[in-house]
């Protein structure tokens, strides 16, 4: 079993390019994932001299490691957001999700490369009858306000989407889909380079000094660069240290995925007949799908909220997989890998400027549509101010006093999730 992403088979990481760090640029972007490259593309197309600095190969982070599910990524509902930010702001925040999907599917079309994007739909499986009733209520009351095309699927009709007895019905989101994230990333990288962006790979930004008025100096392990504007696009890879303003606002959480051996199109279609992306209401948060060729099952989830050895996380994910598809007992695994997502304390992404440094981050595990979109909106703001404004502007990017970037509380949260799942699966 390889410990590298299945996605790297079709789009392997680039070898070190040896690209030199220029002495100065208009805009320096730290991080070459979807956020950084999308911002870079927009800035370069507006005539800016842009340098992306990346500590690994381009796309070393989550952008080439994710599940490739593209949809309306919000973890919070209208009611809880309204309580926090008021009903109007909450609606504006949630409306951004739809805009992100429209933007990113439009971007895919514009890039013109085959990134294996398909509007497959997504099925959300309810873990109990009570959860199913909650979903049904949500689909009838909240979804229409957000323009979501959601179908309530009873347990009797669930087999059209998935061959399992585990879920008690669920919801089908017609506008969602799937893609090959590393091919999408490569298409974005090609477009950014073609627009004139310089990507300096295998170069870690170690310190950042300066301010918005005087400009910034980036010190890296391969020299220094001056920049008028700086965008932080490190998301789940922020780490503790130099970028304290972001580390103290983002919670890095590992997410892991396994790939089965080739099962064949017929066997995969017998498990997931409509080729849907699939998620569930359980806090173990399994997300799974056929690979883009419909030959294997890719299974992701929270094997743990803490980093585990690859063998152990694969074992846990396999157990989740067998709880849904017991027929896969004999299937071998070929890949097991992880990446880091960034959660925020209010559950929504944030975009803006702190200490003069621009940022878009905190996608709470749903960044395939949102990260390219917010990278673009951020670049618009760098260029002209108002145009980049979003619904997220009403939400302050908070940094609680007890937190400096080390998520010591995740062990407690993990235990709480396990109890929650136990309760959910024992509810009628
Ligand atoms: C396993 C997994 C599954 C996921 N599945 C889905 C999914 O199915 N659907 C969905 O919508 N979202 C999913 N996500 C989330 C999604 O992948 C992310 O939200 C998105 O890719 C974030 O993009 P980004 O560009 O902001 O960050 P990243 O792609 O993580 O890029 C950050 C980059 O910054 C670089 N960096 C950090 N510090 C420095 C430094 N000091 N100097 C230079 N470079 C630095 C890192 O090396 C990294 O390449 C998943 C994530 C993971 C990990």
C-alpha cells in the first residue's frame, strides 16, 4: 500500500524546478494550493507581477490530496449563523457557497483541461430515523431559501444512490459533483504560469516583516524577496511560528483517505449506482465516491482528529467502509494518505487582511469550490478594494484567548464525536 495520494498517479508532484526567488515583486503569495494559485491567476491577468512561494512541490498541501467532491460547502446552518451574525448577514454568508460553486465550475470550463469534473450529485445518508427527520425538515425549510436543489430520499429509494442498509434515507444534492483534484490543480498551475506567474517551489517562507504602507520582506531558506502586497494562503499548513496571526485563528485537522484496488466498473456501480459523491451525518464524517474512472472506491473520513500512523488510519477507514459495504471485506487497499484541513472557531471561511497581510482560509474541510473562489475574490480586493467584498466580511475572524495554534483540545472533541455517533446509531 502506497502512502501517497491516488491522485498523484495521474498527476505526480513536479520535481524541484530550481526557480530563483526574484529580488522583488508586486504581490507575493505564500502557498500554491487552490487559494494561492487562483489569487495569482487573477492578479497576473490584471497585470501584476506575481510570485508564488511554496515550501514543497506546487500543490503540496490539501489541494492535491482531497476527496475531489465539489459542492456547497458550509458546515453551519442558517439558524445558528443568524444567532451569531443576524439573519441578513447569515443569508449573505450562506449565499457565498452557491457563488463559489458557480465560480469554480466556470473556472474549470475556462481552463479547458480535462479534470474529470462531472455533476454527479451528492447523497447525504442519515444515520438514524431521527436524523432523517431533521434532514427532511431542513430540506423543506432552509434549502429553498438558499436556492439548493435538494431531494428527500426515503430509505426505500436509497438503493438508487447507494447499496447499503446502514442509512435510514437521506438527501440528494443535484448540483454537487466530483473531479480529479490533482488534475484540476495542475490545470490551474498551468494557467497561472501562462499568465506570467512565477512559482518558486521547495522554498519555505521563514519570516515576514514590514507593513502595508512600506511593503514587506519575505525571508526564505533560499534568500529574500521584497513585495508590495502579501497573501497568506497556507490554510491547514500554517503551523505554529511565523504566521501567528493565522495560526491562532485556524485549527489544523488531519483528514485521511484510502483507495481500494481496481474493483471494476460493474462492481463499483453495484455499490454506488448513480456514481454519486456520498457523505453521512455521523461525526466520523465518512466521505466516499467512485474514482473518476468508476473503477475503485475512494474512502475518506476522520480516522482521528489527531495524526495517526498511515497503517492505523487505513485500518480505521477500512472498518468504516465495511460498515457501509460489508461486501468489500476481501478488497485490497492500494493507497492511504492524509492532508490537513483548517477549521475556524465559527465554522465559516474568512477573507480579509490582518497586520497588512491578505488572507483567504478556513474552509472547514470544504474548499474545492470555496478556495479558488475566495482566492479570486481576495485578488480582486487587492487590486481594487470594493469588488472583492463578500458575505464573509460581516463575520469577524476570531482568535480565542486560550488558543495559540496548538489544538490541544482535539482529543476531547474526538471523544465527544465518538459518543455522539454512538448515540446517533442507537437512536431510532
Ligand atoms: C484529505 C482531505 C480531503 C478533502 N476533501 C475535500 C472534498 O472532497 N471537497 C472539498 O470541498 N474539500 C475537501 N478538502 C479541503 C480542501 O482540499 C481544502 O480546503 C483546499 O484544498 C484548501 O486549499 P488552500 O490552497 O487554501 O490550501 P492548501 O492546498 O493546503 O495549500 C497550502 C500550501 O501552503 C504551503 N505553505 C504553508 N506554509 C508555507 C511556508 N511557510 N512557506 C511556503 N509555503 C507554505 C503548503 O506547503 C501548502 O502547499 C479536503 C482536504 C483534505 C486534506
